[in-house]
């Protein structure tokens, strides 16, 4: 047994996944502590207002930028594997070009429509003003994305883990300072903006430091990348990124839709419980999302690993079905066990860490965490569609599934209130299993063609 574990640890993919798991564990812990502190200092209602402002920003940002970094990682890792310097520069420059345009668009949308949207749906224009300020953070996120691509695309996972951990600890410290100073939600908003600006500076430090390592993995000089932005060819990365954005909407945008819907429910607004209920739902979402981060390391390690394999042509992709199947089954089994074990733990966290007023969060958690029973099995889906070239066929079907789940969340909230939103959002993740059926058929057909 010891020999088998040692042999397993010698595999770079396993080591990368373990390192990233550690980073995601620390990240999830940081978000949990931030959430607890926010509730303790602000109370449920003010916490609900902050969460609503943040979700308006996050929803707008995801709509215009989600998928760009993962698309660039896949292109950059392939270019590194081929030793194609021009393609490396273009992958980074095109990501920056798309990110900058997207960020400017988000800022314009935030300041133009944020206050009006918040006034119309939540009867609270101040929430919209906070959301508009948060939109400025998108500019700094572009710089962070550059470093993520450079490190993940070359499988420098230890450097990425330290980068991720340092920026998350910085966010925790700034939010705590803002809460301790008594500036309320406005202070948290400014702490978030300062964190994103400093995280961008830290990202540049890690980018430059990565140039001092292995010359084969060193990213191009930053000046060269910046000069290439005007002429960067964005069609390939742009198209792939937005296909990925549609494909990722099931796991990212759909569950978050509940935090925009709940404070807009008329019955909750009439009783004055709209933001209180949203805070309870957001606590449950943070806890279930933190558990879902357990699969983040596997997904992040798998994407560049397959990219380098495809570039080196040591294994045809249509013969990787066995590898993806093993990863899916192991990750899925781990997540099922972790989800079931998490239930008593989260009851203790909600009761004793969040304290009085957060009791409803446990009911929402039970519903939302049901989705974690399925996401482990589907952690291989994104990498499969990217490298099989089948993403265009998958997106329309996944978009239809996402639309159906959103309708379920909407009517669940309309008929049953926040608990209906949580149940629909949690069970909606099960539809990702349909992609595994398609993957099995793909590899079976390829195996028959070879034989």
C-alpha cells in the first residue's frame, strides 16, 4: 500500500491536484471566515444588502468575461508544448485584450444601470451604487488572469497555490479591518476594491518571478505581451471562451441567480425579510460552494495536463477515455462521501459560528449541497469538450438545460420562497450527468472505429 501511494505521488498530475486542493482548501476557509465576520459585524439584513450588491457585480462580470481565462490556459499550454513563442504571446495578449474590453463594458453597465436596477427590483438604490463601484474591480481581475494563465498553463501549480493563498489572506485582512473600523457595507465595498488593486500588483510580482525559473516554461516579458495587445488575434480565444461561458453557466451563474431573485420576492419585501433571507441563502451558498471547491484542484490540474499531452502527441485524445473515466469515478466518489460528512459539520458551523439569526441557512444548505453529490463526476467535462473539439455541439444543449434550471429556480421561489430557490438550484446540478453519457458514447465510438 505504501509503495502504491508513493508511486501515485510521483505522478505530476496527482501532485498538482494535491497542491491545488490545498490552495482551494485555504481559499474556501478564507471565504468562510469572511462570511462569518460579515454576519457578526453587520447583522443579517446589512449582510444581505452587501451580498445583493456583490451579486449584481458578479452576475454582470460573469456574463461578459466568464470562460476567458480557461480558454487562454488551454491555448497557452498547447503553445508551450509546441514551443511556439508567437502563439504564447498571442494567447496572453488576446486574453488581456478581451478582458480589458469586457471590464470597460462592465463598468459602463454598472454605473449606467446599477442604481436603477437596484431601485426597481429591491427598492434600494444604494445597493446599486455599491454594485457600480465594485464593477471597477474587473480591471484588476484582468491582471490576475494574466498570471493565472502563465502559471496554470505551464503547470507551475505551487507558485499558483502561493499566489492564490496570499491574495485570499489579503482579502480577509482588509475586510476584517473595514468591519472592525465600523464603516459598514460601504467600508466592505472599498476594502474589496483595495484588495483587487493589491492583488493585481501581487499578480505582476508572481508573473515576473516565473520568468526566473525554467526557460522552457518562462512566460514572455510583460512588455512584449502588452505591445502585442492591439494586433492580438482574439477570434479563437474569444469564441472558445464564450462557448465555455455558456457551458459553465450551469455551475456558476445558475446557483448565484438565487441571490438576485430572493430579495426581489414580493412577499419577502412586504414583510421586510428580503435582505435577511438573502443573507441566510448566501451563507448556505458559501458553505456549499466551499465544499465544491474540493474539485477545483482536479479540474485546474486536468486542463493543462491534457493540453500538454495533446501538444506532445504522446497519446491520441480519443484514447484518453480510460483516464477521464478514472478521474471522474474517483472524484465523484470522494465528493459523495465529503458531502454526506459535511452535513453535521455545517450544522455546527451555522449554529455556533454564525450564531443567532442564521438558523434558516442550514435548511438552504441541505438543498444546495445536494448538487455537490454530482459535481465530482462531472469535473472532467470541460477538459473533454475543449480537447475533443466538441464544445460547439455541447453548448446549445447545456444552455437549454441551464435555462430549464433557471425557470425551476424562478418558479421555486415564486411558489415556495427561498427554500424553493435552494432546492431547484441544488438539484439543477444533476443535469450535468447528461454530458457524461455523451462522453461515454464518444469514446465507445472511437474504440469501435480503431478496432
